[in-house]
C-alpha cells in the first residue's frame, strides 16, 4: 500500500479491547513499527495484552460498563497518552457510531469505518433499502416498520409463510421470531416487539420471507479513503449455535468461482452504497438452490478474519492501519483468489456437553500445537486466570492446507497436540466434529450444529482407541476403587458407564504430558 501525504503516520495506537483480539492488534502494530498502548480492567491486570503491549492503562473495574465500554474515558486516555488512533477490535465499542464520532471529534483516528456507515448498517430497514437500490439481492420482505398487527398480517399474507419478524434495530437474532402460520403471528408480533424494545430501546419490527436451511456465507471487504473497495473472498460460517460461530472456513465447500465473483461484486456494491471504508464483512444467506441474499453488514474486523488471512496471504490488521493512515489499496488487493483452504475453530472456556456453560478458572497446563499449517491466536497463557466477566473466547486455532482434506488432517493433528487443563473448553467437540460425515463432506447449514448436539451425535467418548489396554486399565481402576471403597457397596446401576469412563481416563493418562 502507498501512503497519502495528507495524514501523518501513526506513532502510537490505543487498543480498546482485551483478550485474543487485543493481542492480535498489538502484534499488527509491532509489525508496523507503531507503539502499542492497551486498556485493561482490574480483572485483566495479568492478562496477555498487558504483558505484550508497550504501554497498558487500567480503565476501571471488571464489569464492561465500568471499563471497556467507557467511551469518553477511553478517548480522553488516548489524548492524554498522545495516541494517534484507537483500534476498537470487535465487540465492546467497535460498532458504536457515537464512539467513532467521539474519536473523530477528539482528533483521534478511529480505526474503522465512518460513524455514518456504522449507523446506517445498524438499521436493518435502512440498510435493506440502500443496498437493494445498489442491485444487491436482499432477503425478500419489507423495508418499512410494521406499526400494527394488521399491517404485519397483511404483509405476511402477501409474501407468504413462513416469515420472520425482525427488529429494525436488531442483529444477532434478538427480537427475531419465526412464524410458520397466520395463527402464530399475533403472539410472535407481540413477543418480537417487546424483546426488541427491551434489547435495543426501539421496538420497531419488520418482516422477511423465511429462508429454509441456508448457509451463512460472508464476504470480507476492504475500502480505502480514496474510493476503492475490494472483496477478499468468502468465509463459510454455518457452524454456529445461538448466533455464536464455532467453526469458520474459507473457501466455502459450495462456493464456485463464478458464485464467488457474484457475491464479491454484490459485497463491493453494498459497501460502496454506504460510503464504507476500512475492514468490513457483508453477510449473506445462501439457500440450498444456490441463491444468495444480503443479511447484514458487520462494520468491524471479525473474530474469524484469520481464515481470510490464511488463504489470501494478507494481514488485515495491517491493512486497517494503512487505510486509517490514508493509504491506498494497491493492485496487490485486486482479483484475490483463495489459495488452499483454512479452517478456524473457536476455543471457548465453555462446557459443550453441559449447555455450553462458561467455565472460568485458572489454566493449569497449556500446550499449543505446532508444525506445518498451524496458527494460534490466543489471549491466554499457562497459569492465566479466565475471568467470568467477559466473552469466554480463549483462543482461535486456525489451520491451513492445500485443500480441505489436508486442512482437516492438520486440524486433527493440532487438536491431538493441544492441551488445556484446569478449565473446560470446546476442544472435545471439535474432535468429534472432525469425525462427523456431514462435516467431512462439507454438508453444512445454520441449524446443523444444534441438530447434532440435540441428537447426541457429537457426544464424546464414542470410541476407545485401544480396547484391550482400556479393559485392563479399567479392571485395575475398578479394583483400586473397590479396595478404597470397600466399606461401601458397589452400585449396580450405571456400572458399564463407570467402567468405560475409568478405562478412558486411564488410557488418556498414558499419553499425557511427557
Ligand atoms: C434469517 C434466517 C432465515 N430467513 N432471515 C439470525 C441472526 C440474524 N443476523 C439473522 N438471522 C437469520 N435471519 C431470514 N429471512 C435465518 C437466520 C439465522 C441465522 C443466520 C445466520 C447465521 C446463523 C443463523 C442462525 C439462526 C437463524
């Protein structure tokens, strides 16, 4: 990228985030030779970002409202320490138009799009209007708020059931209701409005046709401040639960070069329609017939940006920084084609087999996988505390292979090397997922993970690798326990389960730490 003469280069940037994304941005800054400063809450005093940044400033107590969300205090801090810009990461203040505005007013560059673009994309009906005018296919439905139940009923009858009620201020599934038939509309309409009101302080809702069994495919875009917008290909993000993505990959197993071109062109038109600059993501639903529809735009760097980095060779944080310093997107960003295949799995401090309840605590042992095609983006280290106050994403494991098969092989290897002890994580889920035939074949849709979890198809401990060893180990374990508990009677029920569990534990013990 070439620099503009208008803006002065950054010397110091304040990272207004925590965890793995703060670490990612700090790394980008160091590569670019820019000094990094990071904010932290009292709960994150010993966090990895604090260790890695050049400067670190406590911004308040643990609750986000009193720390990472203190817009004014963060901007003031940036001014005090002489930071030229603020990088918001994702979450917290990243998609807050007022915060972006506040930065600009204070003469601190906001590393992200203009406040107006954030605001426009924050309104679902406004963005649908603008974007359909730009010849981007949007999900069939309305572009007006439905003020009465009667209006909603008339419009639903017109577009045909099933329909989806959505909050105009929404996103992320809040205030959203699926309605299969006219009899269910009244209840859903009331529920959607009250949930929207409670969540967004705005209870306006509109209607869309419901798209069945779609995939979630999104396009990464970059826009510079001189009118150039480029698209960097897609990420397949269908594997999610409750609007929380779990696995992402690029390219999508079903996107052909021709479809990619059309989706990329549509994403560029969507970004241009709102005067977008910096990094952004245009989300689409891709239906089983191969038709795609604009869903919403995320006006930030996303969690899953590394899969795009792995297949394009680009550094998106670096690109963001260059764009914010007035840089031009050069020809190296033109006609990007994915090279090989990347898969990311999100390592959450959550127990996937108990409703994904958060599992905070101390990471007692930690060993990252290494070797060809492996990347870990982490916010933790051995001995670190995982606080309860924030999103439980610990790290992301990203693998690259020449094709999807090799990426899956390497993911299996990486997961077999990875050890995280002391807290529960989503790691065992990925091991079973890699053995799932639908996943292996790339047969994904947005409901797949929930269906398989409910059906118990991704349950752990489905196979014992060395049956003979396991039986001997189990017998030993059983005898030990019988001796230990000799006063207590051996329970009859669940005996087989107990044996299997003991066998499993004993087998695993054999190949633990050196
Ligand atoms: C939809 C849809 C089907 N049809 N809209 C979920 C969150 C919000 N961003 C939009 N969402 C959806 N909108 C129509 N007309 C299905 C979803 C949806 C979804 C979308 C993307 C990724 C995961 C999802 C999980 C459930 C529902």
